[in-house]
C-alpha cells in the first residue's frame, strides 16, 4: 500500500491554511518511514515539523506537554504502534490542550480528531478474519 503521509499533511494544511508548526508523533523504532515522508513533504507545504518520538504509551503525556511551548499548532500522528492502538487517548489529550490532531485511521476522526485519511486497519482485519473463516 502506498504511503499517504504527504497527502495527509496536505489535507491538514488545507483544513488549517495558516498552519506553520506541526508536531509529529511517530515511533522511530517500529516504522520511521512516515516521519521521513512527512519531512520530505513539509517544505512544499511551508510547514515546520517538530518530532516527538513515542515508543511507549507512557511517553505520550510528556510529549503532549511540550507542544504549546514548542509553538505547535496541530498534531500529526503516524499510524505505528503504540499510537494506533491508543488513538482515543491521543485525541482526548489533544482536545484537552486545544490542539487539533490528524492521523490515518477513520476511528481517529470518530474519536474527535480534526481529520483522518486512510483505511481502517481494524475493519480490514475484521474483513480478513471473516473471509478466512468462511473459506
């Protein structure tokens, strides 16, 4: 599947035209490719990225606490674990500090995130499980 990180950043910029500073939550160990693609796309969108590596869910709150001081205006969350598993918590914490957030999974927007763009891995897994049981 093609990486859609650049498209997600472009949609975030479209939703917030004056956006300049974006905090990127990513897991540097599991899959840094989303962060690398975001870095490559940022200059064309006139965005400055602030990286927040999160490998454990316990690192989420300290990362969120840094956002305001870093001048971050929106959060971009990559879909790597543990972030994908704790989407609801990420959205809740972002809402608590009043910073809009975007990610891949449709569930992210359903939980109150500003936007999402991509397929639900949970729906895909459920469909695959149903298909394999029926076979």
